[in-house]
């Protein structure tokens, strides 16, 4: 029987099917609004407005979206007392300023978390809210309480809307290698960590990778960032099929990397829709980003790795049981995310994902997928396991 796997006719049908699915989603759920919209009463919007009016020693404060270099120079000009004063006055701003001293950001975010926890605690007793509203407030209160546990290093925090957060594992200021995990859909402050199936959430992923990196390179000082500091799509709606949120997130990811202390090489580990973001961001990221590794990717919004515009090594893996393989890899008028990163024609270094099960199993301890990520994270490229006798992967250096 004749095979039509790569025929133009089948590709057209796939495109039509994808469009039909999109129209159904539009008709049943509407065009998903960006969750990260911040009105004037959202905590961070209020804090930013106050910062914009603020002064220190009679001088205006720098713009909150100023370059990391500008923010670094500003804080270097302050006395310890002045820095502490800014933390107390504007915790939701200082805690999210790329370029601000890392310990100061941790301190600011502890204060912001404590304030957010107290707000949610009051909401649990607010009879003007529905029972569901009070239950949601209780969940948020407990999440913020958890993030306040001793020893946690919160690099970014915003309680507005569904919330954004980033956490560091290891000594970021003195790391010789830095890894950043960029998660996919349905990631917010409540799903940032899980007690059940912990390695499917950013915190568990980062803990697992950090432990694996320390085992893979015990003499290499590493730090891992669980980065859920962008607005992700809700479910498999229209926002997951287009690049709008990835484009917004790419700006934030670039700002994060440029604000990291020191000059240690950075490796990005991008899961699911997070790989779309990494693809969009690749061309703008600084040269210190030396690896972009994607897992369970629906595409990177390009047809070939060479079109990403980056000098970083591009790695890809997919478990054979991952449902993402059934998603049509196409781009029709902005719908879809382009070619399959594990396909031979894409040009990525294809890694083995042995041991991983399903779409969320790549960071499970004991898997080859995690071991490969750890080898990349510590720069031990000769230790990676390729998906096959792939010459590009096998010759990584």
C-alpha cells in the first residue's frame, strides 16, 4: 500500500484539521485573554506606581524596566541602609529588579510574600467572597506560606492575578554554571510546586536537576533556577497554539539572563510550551547562553535550528509515549509552532529520553533524560546519550 506520510496532500489535510480545531476552540471557549493583565488595583501595579513617584536622597528612582546594568550601578551607589529602606518601601519592585543584588531580591521577596500571605489570610474570612473564592484564598495563603520556608531563595514574585514566581537552588552569585528551567502551560503560583507527582512542577524539576548536576559534576558549582516568571497559556486553548505569550515571555527571559550576576555559562531547559518561548527568545539572548535544550516540544516557531539566530547548542528530546508527538508540526498564518525539533531536518542535537514516561516525565530521577540534562548543565557534553548514532549529537563539545 502506498504511504502518504510526507505527501503534500496529507500535509494540507493536517493544516485544515489544525485550523478546524482552532475554530472549535474559538467557538467554545473564546479567545483566551492574557492572564497577566494588571489593573490599577493589582499589587504589583500599585507598587510600580509608588516606585515611579519615589526618591532616594532627593533623586528619582530608576525606571523599573531599566537595563540590568543601570539597576546594578544604581544599587552600587547606595549605602546598606538605603538599600534596606528601599526593600521595606517597595518589596514587590526590588524583588523583581534584574540587576539588583541577589541577597536583596531574596530579602524583598520574603517581605512581599509575607504581605501577600496576610492579604490572603484575611480573604479567607471575607464573607463577601463566595465559598470558592475563600477556598482559593486559602490555597494561595498556604502556597505563600510554603514559599516563606527557611532556606528558600525566591528570585522573583508577583501575586497579581494567578501569580508568577522564580526560585533558585544553589549559590547563584558564585555559580560556575547556571541552569534555567522554563515550564509550559498551566504554570502559575499554585502549580509552581506539587506534593504529588512533584517532578512535573517547576520546583520539583529544578530540585531534581540540581541534585543530578551535583552528582554529574561534583567539582562544578552549579545553580538551577525554576523560572515561572512569565504568563503561560491556560490549558490547550488558542494561546497555546500561537506565539503571543511566548513573545512576551521571551522579553522577560532575556531580562533575567542579562541580570544574572557574574559571567557563568547559562543552559536553558525548556519544556513543552516553554520551548516555544525559548525558540522566540533565542536570537535576542546574550552569548553567555550556551545551551538551549527542549523536551516535549510542540515546535520552536521556526523550520530549522539554524534560523534561531543563536550561537548556543540546540538540543531536543521526546519520549516515545509523549502525546505532543500527535500535535501537527506546522505554522499556518501564525497558528502552530513550526517544525518538530526532534526531526532529522530540524538540525538539533537529538538526545535520548530513555526512562521518561509521558509528557511530564523528563525530570524524573533515574531517567536518561535527566542524566542528559545534568551532563549539559555541567558542561560534560561527552557524557550525553544520543537518541541514535546522530553525528551532530555525538560530536558535541
